[in-house]
């Protein structure tokens, strides 16, 4: 599957005319084939990485270390969730203390005004 996804991404990227002038006109509304091919190749690389890890699990010395890393990743996800809770609660409380009389309408974000990088 990963090889087919990578080949599809390569064909999309090779068949799309792309130059530096078009890069400034691309925004959130103009998500062209060039960006879809990049996303497709990223997902293909992730799947390929998982397959390589499955192959390394059969190795007598690397296999136990891969299993340990997988178990530590589960603990890391739990820790990152707890860290996210504390970070968001700190951010909300510090903003409320720094700007106590701010109107709720001023807190809205608008993605339509975002122009992207450069």
C-alpha cells in the first residue's frame, strides 16, 4: 500500500506544473495537486515506517527495544495529555488575569485574514 501511495504522490507531483510565482497565490482555498501529493507522500512514509518497525520486531536484539518503545509511546501520550490540560488551564487563567476587561468579541480568530507564509 505504501509503495502505491508513494507512486501516486510522485505522479501527482510530477504532473503538476509548479513554479515560484504560483506558490504565493496558493492559500487555504487553493489546495492544489502539489500539496495533495505532499500529503500523500507523508502518509506513505508513515506507513512505510510502521512496516519497517514490524520487520525489526523479528530481530533478536532490536525486537525487544522496539516493543519497549511502543509501550513507552503509550505512556508518553498519556503524559502529553496531562501536560496539555495543565498548559491550557495556565494559558486561560493567565489571559484572564492579564486582560480582565476584554470583550468576548475581541477573542475571535479569523482564518480568512491569514495570508500564510511570506
